């Protein structure tokens, strides 16, 4: 399989409200995706939080959390999602912005990914600066 092009799930933006990044489709043919969640700026003062969810979808309408991280300051997180790792054996209830922080759910995620985020100002001023980039991993 040829080398895959990087994907942008979230172009560097200032975040001071809840929202979502751009849906990326066509990922079903890859064995997984290696993601970089890069928070390069944070609000000042108070106790701000930014909850970031990587979500998968089969139909582009209903989304399921597959990774979750909480940012409170400038930080970088790496996430590897595998389509071929063994997943759970029980069905999962829908989870749209509800996965426990610092969690990654391995197993098939289908064809589509996006990023959803929830911002809590916590008495701070300013915004988080976040980008999420990925590299699809060649299939088996």
C-alpha cells in the first residue's frame, strides 16, 4: 500500500467555546492512525480546561468517542488508534463527548474520524490553541 498523506482533524485554532473539527473519511483501508494533539497555548488565570475527544463514525451522523484527553495547560499528546487491535467483546453504548479522560479505546473504528472539544473557562481569560494532525498507518 502506498504511503499515506497526513490528515488534519483540527487546524490550529484558538478555542474559547465548544466545537468540533473537520471530519476525515476514507480511513477504513488503513490499519490505524497515529495522532498528535498539540496544545500550544492556554488561557491565563483561573482553572481553564479543554476536554478533547477523538471520535469515530460509521455514517457521519452518529459519533463514538475513541480517545479522550483533558488539557489544562500547554502540552502535547500522542495517540495511536488501531483498526486491528482486539477491541472489547461487548457492544458499547453511544458516547458522544463522555469518554473518561486519558482513555483510548482500541479496535476497529471504521472509516471516519473527527475531533470534538468542550471548553470550560474556569475564571480564565484567553483561549486554548490546539491542532490535531494524524498519519494513517498502512494496512496489513
